[in-house]
C-alpha cells in the first residue's frame, strides 16, 4: 500500500478502537526500492499487531515466528501462548537471538537480497526474450514473480507445463474480480541459474491453444 493508504488505515484503527494485524510478508526482499514504513512503525496509538516469521529469511525447519505487540497485549498473548502449546525450543530461540544481536542476520539478508535479485533479473530477462505470451506483473520484490497469461489459456498451459515436470502455481483463483485474470506465480529463489534457464526454455516450447490469439 502507498504511504497515504497506510496512514489512513492506522488513523482508522485509532479512531474506531480496533486492532490491525500486519503480516509484512517478504518485506526483507525488496530489490529496486527502499521498503515503505510498516503500519506498526506508523502507529502511535498501539493498535497494530505486527507478525512475522524466520521461515523465509533463514530456513523453514527453524519453526520460529514472532509478534511485535502493543504493551496492553503482551501479557494476554504470553498467557495464551503458554496455554496453547508452551513455547518454541529454548535452544533454538537463544541461538537465533544471538544471531540477531551479533549482526549476522543483517549481513545474511544483504547477501540474500543480492542473490535473489540476480535470480529474479535472470528469470525476468528470459521471460521477456522467450515467453512473449507471459506478461510480468510484479517484479519489485519477493521470492516469486507473477506473470499474466492470455484469458482462457491458464488451465491448458498449466497442464502442459506439468507434463514437462514444471510446476506453475495459478494466480487465477486469487482474484475476486470477474472475469478473473489468469496467470502464474513463478518461484526463483530456490533455483540455480541453470535450472531457471532450463525451465524457461522448456516453457518456451509450449504452444498456446489454437483458438487463442496473443
């Protein structure tokens, strides 16, 4: 959201006395601009609950998430967590806390941003060269790159890609508008450059349904 919309939402929560739960997903991986201030950072009334996880920034099996809470919610949430399932293993928490305190996490994120940006740039370049029927939608950050497909082709092309061993998660069902915009969400962060090139080359050999003009 724009800064104006963020501030308006924070003002609304303050005025109405409601809570905002902010999942600032993948905000650590922006490649072309500085991140916008979080809602929690703009909040002066203690109405924002900021949640996140180390699953994407470190590794999934760490199983540590976190919440930045307004003062009034700290004790109720600690109690609720204790009743629910206790806590994450203390050793894992201690090691992660030391990793953060010693500055390693910041250095790690800097390195990962460089690595993921290079892979995103490669995927974007190959799509533009080899997949004229796929239009990139969101390229500023994150660990996936969304592309739009011509209407009434996504199901067919997804099936053909799967036959070649390539998973292309659909974004069609994520739209509430009618008709739904068709497309894919293509991950790049976990792939080596050679794997990205090979996958795009395979996709470039797929043919659109004959009834579709691009």
